[in-house]
C-alpha cells in the first residue's frame, strides 16, 4: 500500500514538473522567435509602395556614369581584444595599449552602369604603425545603386525591389510636410532574420518619389553594419549620395572592434541615360568598354606625408581627431628615441624576435621592385589554405606569385605552389608560368609542371590475376594507383574577340610502387607524349583596353570549349591514345542575389588499343585545396569493374 502511494506521488511530481516546463514555452511557434521586433505602427499604403517600387525600377537606369572625388575618414575603436586578433589574416597591426586609431584617404571614383567601379587612391594618412593590412573593405558597402534590386555586390535584397517586398514589413513612421510635397519616413523591418535582409528607415519624397535619405543596418560576414546616406539636392545629384556615415562592428571570439567612417562625395561629372538608350548595347562593335576603365592606382604619386595631406584635405579635422594624430606623433618620437638608448637585454631581443616571427606567420608579403617585378606570398598560417575531405584527409598548400608587367603591356607571371597531404604523407609541388608576349591579342606561352594527382588503372591488377604463380603477395603495394609527374607546354592566341586557339604538348610520367619481382612480371611505368589542340569560344565577349593590354570582362552567353589530344610513341614506355573532350559552362546572374551556374561536359577515349589513363581536362580530382572560387568541375573515383 505504501509502495502504491509512493508511486502515485512520484507520478504526480513528474506530471507537475512537465506542466511547469510546458508553461515555460511560449504558445507561439518557434519560427516567430526568429522574426525581429515589429513596432505598433500603421502599415504604408499600397499606393505609396506602388509609387516607390515603380520609381525605383525607373531610377535604376537613370545614371549612366559619373566621376568624382571621395574623401573618407575613419575612427577605429578597440573595445576588446585578445591574442586571437593577431592571427586574423591581413589584419592591421595594433599597438599594445592603444585603443584608438584614425585613418583618412582621398580617392578618385568612377562609375559606369550597370556595375563597373574604378577607384584610384590619391592620398592616405593614418595613425596605424603600418599601412599594410586591412580591417574592413568599406568599398563593398559603397559600390551599389540604391535603386538596384540587390545591394553590396548582390548579397542583400533591397527593400526597394518589388519582388523582395514579401520579405519585408513596411511601416509608416511619420510624415513630414515640405513645400514640394510630403516626405514619408518608412520603417523597413524584415519578416525574419537573415544576413540577406536589412532593417532601417527610408525617407521617400512624394514630389518625384525619390529616396532622400536612408538609414539601414544588417549583418555582412562577421561584421554588423549601419549605413546612412544623404542624397544630393541638386538636379544632377538627386539620385546619388553626397554624404554617408558607416558604422562597422567586428566581433570574433571575444574581440570587438568598431570602425566609424564618414565620407563626402564631390561629383565632377554625371552622365544620364537618354530616353530609349540601353546601358550596354549588344552589338559586336560595342563590346569595347575601355572608357569605363580609365583609372588605375599610381603608387609613385600616392601622397602619404602628413603635411602634404593637410594641404589637400577638403574638410577640417575635429579637435579629437587632431589629438589622435598628435598622440601618434608622440609615440613615434618616443620609439625613435628608444632606439638610441642602451642595447636591449637578451630576453628583450628574444621577445622582439618572437613577435617578428609571429607577424611573419600571419602576414602576407608584397614586394614591389620597379625593375624586377612584384612578389606575393600568402600568410603561412591561413585557414583558407587548409582543406579536409573524407577521402583525402587534411591538406595544406602555400602559394607564391611573381608578376612582371613591362611598359608595352607584356606580362610575365610565375606561380609556384607547394603542398602536403597529412593522410597520404605526400608532398606536392607545381609551377605555372605564363608569358603574354602579345597583350592586344592575348598571345601567350604557358608552361605547367608538377606532380599531379594519383590516378587509377585496373589493367595492372588484371595482369596480376593472370599470373599462375601465387607465391608472391602484392598486398599494400597499391599497384592500382599511379603517381603522375607532368609537363604541359602550350601557345594561346585570340583569333578574334572571344575566340581563342591553343596548341601544345602534354607529357606525363606515371609510375607505381613496385619490387624487382613485380617488375619482372608487369609494367609499372607508363609515359605519354601527346600534341594537343584546344578551341574556346565565348560569343559577345565584352572587354576593355588598358594601354596595349586587352582585358576580357564577361559575356551574356556561355563559353564553348573543345579539346583534342593524341598520344604518340616518342618517349620510352609511351603508348598511343586519343582523347576528345567538349564542354559548355556559364554563370548567369539572376535577379536579386541569386546566380545560376552550370557546366555540361562530355569526353571519350577513341583509341583504346593500348594502356591509357582516364585523365580528363575538365573532370578531375585535385589533391590540394584550391579556395572558394574554383572553376566549375567535378571529382571522380574509378572503381573496379
């Protein structure tokens, strides 16, 4: 009887606990918790929204291009930092105990519709101890048309896009009465939290239904941003921003940095689209966009001296901003005075060396020598150069780049790479060399060499199975996988705009693990010597000329490729084969923030009388990490039949 009462009491307690837990949860769905706070404001009338959406679709194409001077000044505030901030690639080096920094720049900015921007930095002034590195690339927050369907490089859906209104609430905050009409303050609230949506305010004028001001906030990668813009009051600048304020907050593993930027834009020329005129007319003779790419950064004329910058600064500094410069000058003078003092102790030398070593591991290096060229090395500690896959395990690579641009437009580019696979315990190395001898016709000579990916062939195992002697064991030799050492030499030329012809030679030396007993029974070395021809055609290719150099921009049409290779018996242990491969690929920019990429390819080996390796040019497995912007392709693994 007592056990029954205890059991009943036990069940009652558990029931009461379950009821309490149930009452703790809200009655609304979980999806509701993902929605931002919606204030109790009236909804904007549909007629006003129709005017706004319709006007945005028209004003999107009003400005054909402009040129102007951009002045930016930014204040960096370090709210919280730890040792991890030192290992963020390309980060500015921060001084110990200093939490406030100031940065200024004057640039020439040129825009050509629909989305071509060119910026030339004329002057820089900063309190950072070094100009190397960057914290925020603020041009991503400025290079957009406020009336475009998407903002910030097609990453954010604009609330002015009619098709994006299903993702936003539009609330009427207030109405301001002006002489020319009403000014509606519209509050934009996303229906759910997303990094592709923004929240804030739009000031819409009823006189011409243009945006006069905007104040939007959102999240972009690891940065929370708040951007406010003031549009011009003149007839030439009413569609363009003249004043902007940008507040960026970077939070990462208990590090908190805040950068506040203020920018002024002074336009020297604004070109408007004529009625019926398109942005880019799709005619063959109009594919040259050279007038859209006339600016370039001239480092020899870059102003970095403080006194020179003071003479060209368009807006005077505030007292606080001037104090940051004075504090930086005092720290610089103190460091110079400390170098004259007595020799530092051995412990201090070691600490300085360790600090320099740490900077070397996390910094990228750019060496620019006028008569030699430029050399670039990525940081040794860089998570983007490490990859993991279930099949290949952990891989790491390091990339070096050498570029030499001659005065007549010729270009020499050498890119060595080294890598290591920790699972297979193998080193990989490759080197790519390109010499553009005819930059106007994209005429180039390319040489590629290295030890390539392991490749599979079951022919050797078939030969082993036919051997009657079973006294030998072949376990662990991995005779089905061959290592590859290759050299490719090619010549490329553009026959006409968008049509490229490539001819060359492909040589491979493939070998596998072997022993003298196995070598006496089967071949373990296979070589190939194959002439190759490649044809690539992109209809309607847009380009621009930078001096004698032709630089392709892109096309609205896909790229067609045809590749033919024929092996001939020239090298020892070489065989004959034929490979034919064709493909079509394209990246289509859709509306809003979407894009569609496709790649359709096919290939075959027509001559199969001799030993050959299924090694396609556009369908292969890569043994080293290649980054996030790889060419469209796939990986494969051949299985035993």
